[in-house]
C-alpha cells in the first residue's frame, strides 16, 4: 500500500532550506550575531519544524535524518541547552546534508496522465459500489493502483476478487443453496463453478414459474 505523499516531505524540507538561507543572511549582515542566543519565538518555530520533519523522515525510513531531527528537537525543547545562530545553522546544514545523502538511496515512482486518475481512488466504481460492497473496497482501490502503476495482470487479479463479491452477493440474493459431499456448504466456501451453477439453476427454476 502506498501511503506517503512526497509533497508533505518536500514542504517540510523546503522550510529547513529557507531557514538555512535566512540564518546565513543574518550572520553576513551582522557578523557579531553569530554568538547571539536564538530568540524564544524563533526557537519555538525551529522546534516545531524539527518535529514535523522527523515524522516525515520516519515515513521515508530516513533513519539517520530522523535521529538528527529528533535530537535537534529535543535540544530545542531544553531551555538550558544554549543555541546560538551559528550553532543552529551548523545543525541545520548537517541535517540537510544527511537528508540528501539518504534520499539518494530511495526510489520514487511517478505516475503520468492519464493513468494517475486511477491512483488511490476510494470510489473507483462510484459511490453506490463503495457503500454496498464494503468488503470489496480494498480490492477496488488496489485494482486502480495496479492499473496506474502499469501492472495490468495484478489489476485483473484484484478485479476478479471484486467480481467475486458481486457474484456471492447475487447468489445470496437468489437464495442459492450449495452442498459438498451431500452436506450444506456456505456460499463463501463454494468455488466459482459451484456458485455460478447454483445461480443458473435458480434462474432456470424462476423461469418455470407461472
């Protein structure tokens, strides 16, 4: 299951890059500011950013980056831990370099149009199917994802499972009774052949009625 949205990570990482740029500018404009203590408001903002970035790194399994982000976050939370502009810049630059190194070891896929319209769609077959066939929701969604990822065979597999939900629902609607070795058998345990044969028999019997 694909659960991560890269735009969320890029947004958080982009904020860190902006902070690095701002810290550099501040120290260039005022070299004496290097040893100044971080203002409380700025410190709180950096703390929130590190918390967010750590969560996003965890999603991508960027272990070293996550540990660094959590460490910076913990230090920013400690009022006794002194943070100057220069130290903050050094921490952010090391973290940024670590993120870049780890990202090179990750692979990301791009789904081009028009197949992207099938990706992560909860109601691929409409609202009615979504509401009525709750048990089929995962397979409907996975069928769309497989098609979007150019995996037609996998898509057919999930679509067959979706069709099976409809087939067994129809059998129950027609009150199909299945047996195995002379004993009653739940419709859920019958194979396709038994279920389809049972449905056909019920239709034939219905046509014989006045």
